[in-house]
């Protein structure tokens, strides 16, 4: 009886020891698991970017207004729905207006820049027109003296060199074209937008068109008279009696006969020209064309000055706005 009791007690003590050992192991494993979780959380917190830089948070900020609107709809809170809706509409409207204002400001600045370029283009053309008028006057002057000699039927001596220079000058055509690059670009862009300003500029550029048929196309007289020049004489004429500057300004020079005086080929060139019966009629036509141009150059200059004044007024007004 006593032995049996002792065996039963020993058995219970062993079971209690085993149970205690199992509980102790489970506790230790749980502690290690918690430690691992803590370490992992710390590592993830260390390597994760800050919340303020997270894309999802930025997206959430953008969508917050829409979520509030959806929640108000679910609650049937119509006043809140109206307020949120008005906020969205006003925000979109203001954004569009700011965008339109920026585009308008950029376009207006571009237009002002183009008008400045157009002003310089017309002013440059006006300066060129002044040189062109002087050039044309010399063509007419020389052509009239040469025509008088051809119609007289007399000999050229002792004025053969002077008369040959007159024929040479009378055959000239102004070769520097009026600039229209900026005007063409503005026309393509639909500028200037001010229709009144556009109408004040338009007459000048209209006046530029059509001059090819007046005195900018080489006439038959030009080819015919130069066919009578000896090559050496032509070389002297081009070297001593004509020049073109770097600014594309052409000049017909006087007092250039020193190298032509006493040359037999000069007198021969004049005799061939005088024997050409078609030459006087062609010279008369070319004189009439250039006389017409001389009469209308001042009108062209007036249109240019009006256009320049209109552009300056527009640029000055824009600067004060």
C-alpha cells in the first residue's frame, strides 16, 4: 500500500516536471518570436521612405475631396454635396482661367516682339528706298542724255566716254529687293490681332507688290545696249562707274571716265550703238518706266512712314498697359 502510494506520487511529479518543461519551452519560443517581430518591424521602419514622400499618400491627398463628396452622398447630406461640388467647379474654373491668362500673356509678348521686328523691317526698307530713288534718278538722267545723242544722229566725239557712261547707267536695274520676311511671317500667324493696326500697315505692303513690271525686271534695252560694248570697255565701266556696298546699296558713279578717254574701242562701241535703229525706242520705254517710279517713290515712302508710326504707337501703348 505504501509502495503503491509512493509510485503514484513519483509518477505525478514526473508529469508535472514534463508539463513545466513544455511550458518553459513554449514561453522561450514565444519570446524569441516576439524579438524577431520587433527586429523585423524596426528594420522595415528603417528602410521604408517617409510617409510624406509616399506616392500613395499623395494620391490620397488628391482623392480626399472626392471621398468626402462620396461620403456626403451616402449620408444624403445635400448641403455638403453642394458645397463640395461648388469647390470642385470653382477650382477647375480658376485653373482654366490661370492657364488661359498665361497663354495670352506669352502670345501677347510674342506679338510685341514680331511688331518690333516689323518696325525694323519697314524702317530698313525706307532707308533702302532713299538709295533706290537716287539710283533711279541717275538712270533717268543718263538715259535722257544718251537718247538725245542717239536721236541726233551725230558723232560722239569729243564726248564719247561721257555718252558711253550715260548708256551704261541707263541700262541699270536696281537689284536689292525690299524685305518682306517678317511681314510674311505675321500674315501666316494672323498678326497683328488689332484689325485697325493691320489696316494701317497693309497699304505699304500692297504698294510693294507689282514693281517687277515697272522697273525691277531687266528690259530688252539692257541686253541690247550691252551687246555693243567691247569687253575691255565693259570691264572699265563696271570697275570705275558702279559699286555696291556691304549693305547692298548700289551706286552709279560719275567722274569715272579717266580710263575711257581716247580709247578707240570706246568710240567703236558708241558707233555700234548709234547704228542700232531699235535702241532709241527701247531706251524710251525704259525711261518712261523709271520716270513713273520716281513719281511714285514718295508715295511709297509715305505709306512706310505711316506704318512705322502706327507700330510705334501700338508698342508704346502696350508698354504703358
